[in-house]
C-alpha cells in the first residue's frame, strides 16, 4: 500500500510541475505569449513525409538516399515547387557545359524548382556568351588588373565558361550537405558572369566584375524571388575582398584561387614545352633561362612611392579590413642567396614604368636598404621562375601578403637580412618617411634590409646613386627614429 501511495505522489508531483512550467512559459515580462506548442506545431502524416523526402524529379523512389539533415528542408519546400511540372532538359552547344549539367544538375533531388531554373539560365548565359576571356581589367577596381601583363595574357586564353565550370565543380566537391548545393552552384556559376563583354558598355563604369555579376544575376526573375537573395548577393560581391568572413564567401574565394593556380600551372607547362621544342630546333637558350628572363622583364612594374595618409600599418585604405598574415609553406624554389642577389640588382636603380621612373630599393647611410613591397615581390617573381602559386598571388592581395610575410621573416631567420627591430612580428614592413631632395616628406611602408645582407658597404652602395635618384630620395627615416629624435 505504501508503494502505491509513493508512486501516486511522484506522478502527481510531476504533473503539477509540468502544468506550472507551461503556465509560466506563456508569460515573459508579464506578457502572454499564447500556446507555444500550438503555434509551433507542424502536422505531417508519416505517409506525407515519406512521400515528400523520398521523391526525386521523376517521382521514383528506388535507390534514393536522403541525408537526415536535408529532410526538414525538403519537406518544407513550398507546394508550388514540390508539385511543379519537371522542366524539360536543356541542351547546350558546349560539350563541357552539357557534361556539367548531366553530372552535377540533372539527377540531383535537391536541385529543383526556382533554383534549378536560375542554374539553367546561368549555364545558358555561359553557353551563349562565355567564350570571352576569363580575366578583365577595364575597371580600375579590378583585382585582376594587378596581374603582370604576361600572366594576364596567359589567363586571357582561358574562356570564362571553362574557368567558371571548374570553380563550380571545386566548390561542389567541398559541400558536405547536399541541401547547400543549389545555392553554392548559383554563386559559383554567377561569380564572374559580369565579365561577359555585353555587360561592359552598360555597367563597367559602375564597378568591378563582382558588383556587375550581382547586378546581372538580379536581372533573372526567378533569382530575384529567392528569400536568401541578399545573402547570395553578398557572397558574389565580396569574393575578391582581402578579408572574407562569411564561410561560403571564403570557400568561393579559395576555390577560385585554386582553379587559377591550376590554370597557370597548365599554361606555364605548355609554354615550357613549346620553348623546349623551339630550343631543340633552333639551338636557342634553354627554356629555364628564357622563362626566368621573360619573367624578369615583366616584373619591373613597381608601384610608385606615394604619400600614405592611411593609419593602417599595411598602408591600405582605411575602409579595408585585414586578417593577420599567415605563414605559408616555403616553396621548393626558395633560395635566400638567390633572392638577395635579385634584390641587390635593384638597389639604387631607376626603372621605367608606364607611370614614369620608379625605384624598387634604396640604400641609406644608416646601414639599411629600404625596399618597397612591390620591388621585393618583383625579385620573388624573378627567382620563382613562373611558379603558378606566385603568379596567381598577383591577383589576390591576401595570398601575396602571406607570401611576403613568410619570405621576409625567413630571410631574417636564415640570413639575418631584415632589420627586425623596426618591424612588428605581425607585419613585414615598417613605417618610414621618405625625404625628397626638395625637403618634402612622404610616408611609406617599406621592408628594411640590413646592408650586410648584400655583402657591400653602405658607402659603396651610396656611391652608386644617380643625381636623379638623389633628388627623388634624399633620406629615409624609420618612424621609430623620428620619435626618438623628437623625445630628445
């Protein structure tokens, strides 16, 4: 009898607790919220759910496997999309696009309805107008405008449709949730659609190709109706930014860069083979020498030293955000002595560029040689002999910074070549003031080398300066020295 009484008491206590919890759950800040269970209840019969999540485009069930994470979204698709008549299979003139559709789109149960329509229309646009070059630089904001002319010319031989398909395939290979695939295919197929020439005259003054791509994509009626259109727009617009915070933007950027490296590796390989064949038939200089020599000629476009009014330690516009540079794996071609020799050839030399005479590195009487980052990058390109990773980095500032950071600190480690007392450990440049012959001070971010790294005295290097260079650069003062002199 006692046991029955205890059991009854326990059950009663539980029921009272449950009722009290539900009562208080309805009130927050003295406001009645209604019945949460009634508001959130979604009723589906098991037969309805089973029929929905096992259904594919041709209404067959055999062999269909659906990831559990996809089930909720699949059965919540609108009735309009679920009951829509299957779209007729499109045809394409490019065999690569036809194959892409068959392998990536045609039989996927998650690619249907409005999103399928958008994807097909993007493929049609690439099929009809995607034979254009996959790189553009008409707008000054274009990231690809930073490619040297020889690299840009190589990439211009890759048609836009082919580059886009490769990026889309690479993105799709990284998806571990099938339900994400339709949106990822949309952004990857559309990310460069603004490069199609027919949009240039109308829109190129508006901005760079990511912005134009988003504008073109929003011209597709079905895309404009998507609930997450703003999110997809953001991914496309920001896929060339230095700092990509959104995971899908970062994925698109990484895949785009990976494809560029693969394209450059293939193109450089083809160039080497042609040079080998030419050298064999004409007894010319071996391909390796020709290749490095060509790279050296194209690597003399050093950025002008300009007055820097920004406060960021890397000297970029204040509106930009940066992640800290990341150490990269040293490339197999890296040779500290060869790189220092390449920099040595540029010290106190003026080079002719489309923007006039520019210098890459200048010595000072303080046992220091200051190199502008683009001057050092030109030396890296020369020594790398067309490494695809380095060539691709010209079009991606974040990767370029990572390589510069890695190489500067490696030169410090193995050769004590960098005056690290002027460089913070998270950067590879120091703030300095360039004093011109006319007494004007120009702020710049420069890489401080020790003179001893070049096996010459400061006096010997100073004697090699031309009168014109002395007018351009009378003195360079690290900011730390300026602060010290002011305190004294």
